[in-house]
C-alpha cells in the first residue's frame, strides 16, 4: 500500500525515518503548505515525490492511505478532505480539536467504507504492552485505580512555534492528554464518565525560544486541568495536566494500583521502559523485563498495524473509535470544569487487542 503524508513539521522526521524502515510500506510522496519543508524532508529521507498541493496528493490514485501531520486545529478539515477523496487516514493526535468534528469524521469514514487511525501509537510500544501483559496475567490482581501526572512549564520555553498550544483546542490536556488517556483505556478499559477542574495562570505568555523569542502569545485555553475518571469496570482515575508547573517535582508518570500490587507505567509519550512492579509488603520496586518489541522511538507502528489490519480485515488498534473516545474524555473534562458537574461519555470504544510479542507483520 502506497502512503502519502500531509505536513512536514517537527514530527514528520521520525515518521519518515521509521516508515522507510518498515517492510511492506512505501511512502510515495509528501506535501506541506511550505514547499521548502517538503523538499527538505524528501531529500533527507529519500521520498520520491513532492506534491505541489494537498489537492495534487489526494488526486494521486495510487495512494491509498494518507498520514495527516498538520497542526491540531486543522486536523478535522484535512482528514475530511482525505476521506472525501476515497483514502484511509491516519492522523496525529488529537483526532480533532472539537468533539462534533471528531464525530463527523467517524460518520463520514463509515459512510465511505474507509478507516481512520489516530495517534498516539506509543501504547503499542514495549513499555505499555509489558504493563498490559502484567495486568492481563493478574500480576496486581484486580486493578482499582490509576493516577497520571503530566506537569511542565509550557512549550514557549522550547518549541520553535508554540502559539497553537495555547489556542482553543490546545492546552496541556489536548496536547498531552491523548498519550495518558490512550494508555489508561488500553490498560483499564473504556471510560464511563469524567469530571474536572481547570485554571489559567496567565492570559499571555512570552516565547523564550528561537526564532520567535520575545513574541507574546494570547492564552485561550486552561493551562492546568485536573480530571477525575470513572471507568466502565468500576476503577477510578485522576489525570493532572499542566503548563503551569515551573519547578519539576518527583512524581510518577502513571501508577496503577491493584488488589495485589502496583505497576509504575513508563512515560506514555515514549515506547520503552522502565516498567516497575511492587507487591504488598515490599519496600522497593522491582524492574520488569520488557516482553514486547518496539522499545525505541517507533512512531508509525500505528500506521503499520493499520496496514496489517486492512489486509487481514481486522480492526486496527489505534483506531478511530479509540481516538474519538479519548477526544470526548478531554472535551468532557473541560465541560465539567465549566459547568461543575459530571460528564457522561457517549462515544464508546473497545479495548484494543494486546500486541503479539513478535510484533506487527505486514
């Protein structure tokens, strides 16, 4: 299956590098609004064709699947164009910046008999798949609760163009929440309802990175959000996301507490470990050997799994229903914070199948 890529920003490099190394995958061409970026990436990663526009790429009948690496606020519009052209789409997180748009994309894909895949695919990496195996094997008994921390000082400190992180549809929850919530659903199952509290430290931020050092950014979205989660299986969770934490504290990324032990889950924005296990009465953590493949930066394995699943007529793991479920949870946190009440999720998903230890075969 031949693939096209729309968007040649920061994240495109690792996709192009990895997809170029996956057997059975061919990136035919790429495009970007800034064609100099397309040309630079095509030269660096030996991509055979640079399309002059999105329309030209979508008009290529040989391309069957398009990866959408545009900025979040145009994810929905670009995905809609891809689906209308009769091609499958895999989109970087989040699925959309608006719940209604996300729901519309899944409806359109179903109408046209096409597939949507959505990042993150980090939950398919060795670290979280090892955690999944531990839970499935009963290593911590019945999972009772989970807590996650994503806390930092904001992207204006390092990102070359950070403004969109502070626009509507941005903020720490929409930026980093997909990594945590996708891991939560993979490990504990779908979410029934959420609530949340939110705040905004500043109405304006100053860029401290090049090339836009000193420019001011208006802040349009909460920059600290705490969400509480009720899972369908009775487990409960808390997720704290922040761009307002200016001194790093010693906190875990994710911990899952069960009746017979605790798992410390690695950073869900990575693919590897460490995975730590602690049983009742033990004073120290034990490091668990990783059981699965994809320990290094393996962005693109969600695309690889999608291609494999299309060929075998199975549901792919990083699928549209999962991406929409996560999008609705994030939407629900913000609504609950504004309205002061629980938000019941309407878009359900199934728990993705665990990955074979041998990896994905196309």
